[in-house]
């Protein structure tokens, strides 16, 4: 069953129009639901338009023609996502995977649940092996590469439970399917996220997204030297519900916040064997390597923020990752073939934001991402080399429920191999003009 765009957009906007006004002027679903049940329901409709100077007219009619850019992956109009959330928040001095919170430690046990569903172009990267990949609505025509035919997809996104324990300086346990939070950008576009731009950085593309498993979080310090939170978890692997190698991965984080919350430093990592064992289902694109021996994959990110006042905000991130390959017979990369020797990647990006009014904020992002063996950006690109980009954008809060983000982005590739990254493999540079709209309800 395929859901037409107009029906989805109409239903979402009708819901928005009939929703109840919140105290801050925004609209929300089911007035009084949280007060009565402890659960709240909300979501957003995300649509966008984009065009670039590298593709032909025929190429632009297909999906992912802006690749390897994520966010506005298609040219023309696209339904990025219709996302719905039902959740019960824990009462805690921790936001797991993101930040410790100032203030006194809650003294009572608390529990919460989170259910998240997504339909649209973003439903493809939000799928998990062993769940939505098997659904009929997400099947593609034989011989068609997923995502290239402008098909929309349905995914659960995140489904997890959380518990807060009033021990030490505050601790939580998260169990289920959740985003890793490694790196400063978030896959979703909920109202309060760090995503300033419509398009995502190359660093975001390389970072692990969803995992299934358990994560423990604990506050270590809350005093004159700031707030420190540590986290450690064991998970199945990247986008992995149906195990492909009988080996788990480890994720971890260390977060520091200054006492006034104007400075922050975050380190996150994921480390584990991600190869597909022979005889098991190949979980491409998240696990491209097939081998009878363990092949370690790891990703590390260090991110810093400075928010001196309500006008300026500065951010920088450095990351490094590697997919190992022992180079022996039977160690196969589905793109590079047998005797695979692995490859590493390194990225840096920086961002500055300037607010000119309560409703308008300007931003500039610069980035460079070195992927000489082409291990990090697949499936949006199998090109090897160094990727660079500069993005300028505007964030305009049209109403409390409507956000607009126009942007201008210039990308170029150097130190490339035989495959060019843009224009369907014909160009090493690209200028992209995009705008998206987010309707919150």
C-alpha cells in the first residue's frame, strides 16, 4: 500500500489546524493528554525543495540526485518525513545520549516510554535490518536501487523504554531501539535539536545512526567545575536487529557542561565487529564486508559548543573512523571485492550562528571529510577522495509551529579516485539551492 503525498499532507495540516493551543503559542495534539495520562503526542510534517547545477533534467527526476548530500537528497519537491511521536518522559537530571542537566537530583524512581514512526524519504535510512526491511510497503521493484525511484518508506525510527534511578548523582537505563547521539547532528528534526541547516554534514553521514540494545547513563559531577555525565552501552550493531555475526558492539559517551551551560564538550564512540559472517544475510549498506573472521569497525567523534550569549553560537567537530579488513582470501567488500584491506576516514567541520531577531538566525558551516578508500558515505556515494563543503543558511520561525530553512551549499571533491561524486558520476563539484519547511503539531 502506498500513501499519496497529498493525503498525508492534508491529514497532517488538518490535524494541525484542529489542535489545541499550548501556553507558548504553539499547537499540540490532544489537549490535556499529558496531564491525564503522563503521555504526550506530537510530530511534524517535513517537506523540501532543492535543485543543483550538476545533474541533467532526466537525472533530476530520479531520487538521490543531490547525492551524496543528505537531507535534501532529491531535486524538486520531496516529502522528507511525516513523523509522529508518543512518549512518556522520565523525570531526571539526565537527558540520555545528550546532556546532563543542572539543578538538584530528583529523589524518586521514574520510568518513560518512546514510540516514533516516520513515513517519507527519511523512512529509508531509518529502517532496521530484520524489521522494516522485510515489510511489503518498503519493497522496491526488482532491479531498482532503493531510494533512486523517489519511493517513500515507513519506519519505526525509535522504540525504547527508560528508567531513572536516584542513585549516585542520578542514573538512567535505556533499553530498546534508539539513535546513538554520536556526533552533533540528529537524524530527526524535533523542535529542539541542533540541526540548523536543511542539509546534513558529511560527518553526519559517517556517524552510526540507530542501534538496538541497552545504554546506561550516570552523572559523575555537578559542581564548580561543571557537569559531567558518562554513558556505556552494548548493542547489536548499526541498524541491526537481526544479528549478522553473533558479535555485539559497544557505544560510549562522555559529556561535559560548564556550570552556566554556555560551554560544552562531547565525546562519543562506537566500536565492534560489523562484518557479515558467510552464510548469514548480508546487511548492506550498513555492513558491506563479508568475512569468516572478525573485522572491527569503529567511529569516534569529539564535538565542542560555545554559546556566549543569545546572539552568537559556535560549534566545531573532529571525527575519525575505520573499517578493518585483514586482506585475506574470503574477506570481501561488496564494492571492492576479495582480499579487502579496509580503510579509514577523518572529518572536521565548524559552524557559526548569528541571531538578528527572536525569529531569525543566520548560519555558516564549513567542512572537510577525507575518505580515501570510500568506506564512510555509502550508499549515498561510493566515491573515494576528500569532500569539502561550505553552506550558508537562514532559519526563520514563521509562526510558533512553522519553521523555514533556505540554504545555499557548494561542494567539491579532490584527491578523488576514478569515480566522481556529483552529477551522476560526471562532476567533482556542485552548487545546491534548497529550502525546507517544518510544520510542528
